[in-house]
């Protein structure tokens, strides 16, 4: 779909803006094509992974085209971060949201009418006000960008009803190009986005969903989950920023308090906390180094912090979309990061119960059941997790990734046909009225008053499972539920029931291979790696000096440190050892504005720590592509 474009010659501007404003030498695929589509007046639907450079797809044409780019953004924190980063780069950017005084809002509205803004960020609720739509009708608009477009999906995990009304932009401003962007959308969600936003004729750009810098690791619960989390953080991410997701508000507070007692800088975040507490904790996480947020899914969408080195889940997410979205908040700067999860049988039972007892209609329950089954399937895999994760989004990875737990430490499988028959028979013989713990006691022959009362100490399945340990039986039941051979009682008691799918296994007609439970000591062999590999103590000292200066500059200006420079940019400063401002300006992420504002003082720190001004250096290599 093509409309009238701005004045001729604007197609030459985007690459110049990329280099001079944002400090990157080359576009990534498909950024150049997306930008060219908008420059020509066309519409675009963009699916690109978190940290993949989506924002540049609308920021650059907003600067290059005549008028102001209007960005629909769902969260105040997101728009504030992006505006702060744009202003650091010398871009005329602003936002309209509830944090502004009426006087400040009027001033920004006048800047819009005067053509004094390149980009204006607006929440969907505010944009849909008739007053705002009238204001936009009087301004010169370069384009409309609808960020986090998956919020339009009723089946999604971040549904925002206001997004469903954004087709008004097409109705009221038919000649202005629109771009919808998201990092999380399977094929049905893509169709829903196109239909609800009236983007059926838009050109679709679907990038690889792969985030190769993220190491995916999923372990089955055994022992204390929080002790395993603590060991993971201390061994692999001491001093790093991270996010820990929990299913309930109560557990969020318990885990945050416990981590704090262990000496970590951990803060809770959930919707039940007072607004000022949530704001304070989020602000500390964004603006300080090494803070860990323990949160429900209420935290995260729109968090732009690039140097989150790990995302941990202490409970099973409800869907692969939620898992991908949440883990995607790690490593946005392209440096190594971890997606670590521990889950257990209780997670499976609880999520099944929550789904079946929810007030959702039958159609929605079917969709959510499918999504949960897919998530369970990902957890119980014995092959490459990344291949399965990408396959869910319709993408094929030809070879195993080599950077997930199943690739690095291939899980063992075993013929569990006979134990599975015992487990299923026990469910049948006890009347399909009991939960896992009781069934395990029957199998392992643990007679007590309750078992004698029900007469199950006389059952044919009593004591037939003494050859396996409790954690092995728990693993078998978990996998039987995950494979749909057992169902969880929807009445909320957690009892297990046989499904039709279990009959071939129960009758011995089908062989069942299951994942073998990994002993706790084996999990300690997981590979460790430094968050930034520096060759010597000089490098390490320079790293801390650069971070300290960045932190002070950010504090002076009231912005997050990564808005000054990303970790990836600091790393290049150490690797390249620039001696002149010209060489410093060739570092990825250093545009003209930042070179003028910060170049001299960062260069002085580099020279002071390395003595490089006295040592001949090789020619500076060409600037690298965008990180993350």
C-alpha cells in the first residue's frame, strides 16, 4: 500500500541518520527494507525479537520524513526510557502521559503543532481521546507506529482492550503510513493484528526469532528452588542485574526477602504493592547496577534495560509466548545472558487447575490448554530447546543450537513403560480420587492411618514401586500429565484422572520413553561464564572506571546508565583502545551528539588506564553493527 511521499531525496537520509545520530554503521536485515517502505508511504507489520532493533524501524523514518512520528506505547516506563535515549542522541523527542503537569502537556502539544518534534510517544488511552485525535489532525504527522502490537490479541498474555480501537488511525488518517511492531506473535496472532489494526495490505517483515546470545536452561524441581536459584546467581551472575519471575504475589515477597537476607540487592514487584513502592523499585532496577527484581508477570513489558544478564523463572509460565517474551528481557545488548527456569509437578497441577476453573469460555480454554501443553512439551524435551522454541513461531533452525541445556548436556531417556503402567494402575485402583503425594505413598508401600482407612494398603498396587525413589515417581507423574495421559481434577483437589490417551500404555501396546530425572549433583556441572570476558586486571579496572563515569553522568542527568552508553559500547572501548576522538567516534553506539558530549572524558579514562598514548596502535577497524 503506497501513498504520497515527502519531498524527493529523503531516501538518502536513513543511512546517514543511522550513522550520525545512533552511531551504527550498517542496518540489520530487514531494517532498511522496513524503513524504505515507510519512507515511500507504505504500511508495515514487523515481527522482530526483543533487542533486535525494532525501534530504529520507526525512529529513523520519523526523523527523515517531514512531520512528527506518533508512537503508540503501552507503558509509561517504556516511553520515558525511549525518549531519554533519543534526547541523549540529539533527537527532538517527547511523550504525553499522566506524569506531566497540564502546563507541561500543553507545551508539548504546542511543540507538535509547531513542527518542533521528531517523535511523540502517546499511550493508547490518551491517543483515543477525541481531543488528542483533533490535535493530531491539526499537526503534520510523519507516521504512526504501534509498538507492542501483540497487545491487540484477545488470546495474548498482554491484552490491552484499547489496542483493539487503534484502527481509528486508518479511518481518520488514511494517507499517513502506519507500522505495527511486536516481538511475540505466532501465526494466528499475526492475522489478528492485521485484521484488528486494518493492516491487511501492509507489507509483513518477519525476522528470525532467534536470540543466540541467550542460553536456555530448564531444570526440574528437586530440593529447594530458591537455594538452586541462589547458587545459579552467585556462581554465574554475581553483581549482575536480573529478573526472577514467580507465579504468586506471596512467593514474590518471600523470595525477594530471602534473597535480600542472603546479601543480594533484591526487590519485589507485583500489582498488589502500593504504586509508589512499585515505581521506586522499578526505578532502582532501571537506574542502578546489579539490582534483581523478583516479580509476577505484572513487571517487564516495555522494560528497555539492555544489560539484564539473566531472567529466572521459579514457576512454569502459562505459554511459550509468555516464556519467550519474558526471557527476551535478558541480553538485549547482544552480550551473553541466561534464561534459567526451575519447575515441578506442582506447577503443572496448579496451572491445569487455574485454567479449568477460570471463568473463560470454552473457546478460550481450548486455546489456553493448547498453549500450556506446548509449554510443557518444551520443558520435557530431550532435543534442542531453541529448535523447538523457534519452531513454535514457524521458524526452522537446521542444526541444534549448541547453547541450551539439552545441547550442552544431553538428557538421558529410559524405557518407562512398566513404571508408567504401575503409576496409571495406581490411579485406577484408588478410584481416581487422590493426588500425587498419596499415589506415591501407595506405590512405595507407606502404610498409615489414612491408607488403612481407605483400604489401599490391600490394593494390588500397594508397594509395587519400591524400586524407584520418590523424586523418580514424581518425575513420572509430571511427565504423564505433560503428555496428556493423566488429567488434573478441575474441582480444585488436585486428584488425577486417567485420560483415553493412556490406554495404549496401560495395556502394554505402546512403549513409553521418558526423560530421566537428573541427580542434583549433576546440575552443578552447568557451564559458567563471565558476563564480560576481560583478558587482564587492566581491562577489569578500566571496565569499572568506565562504568563508574557512566553511572555518574547518568545520575547527574537523571537518566538510566545505559542511556549514556550500552555495556556493549563500553566493551568495544576496552577492546579497541581508541587514542583519538576520531577513533572513539568509530565505536558502535557513539553518534555525533554522544561523541561531542562524552568523547573527551571517556577517552581520557581509557588513556589513563592503558597508557595507550605512548604505544603505537593498529588502524581502527570499521564500526560494527548494532548490538543485541
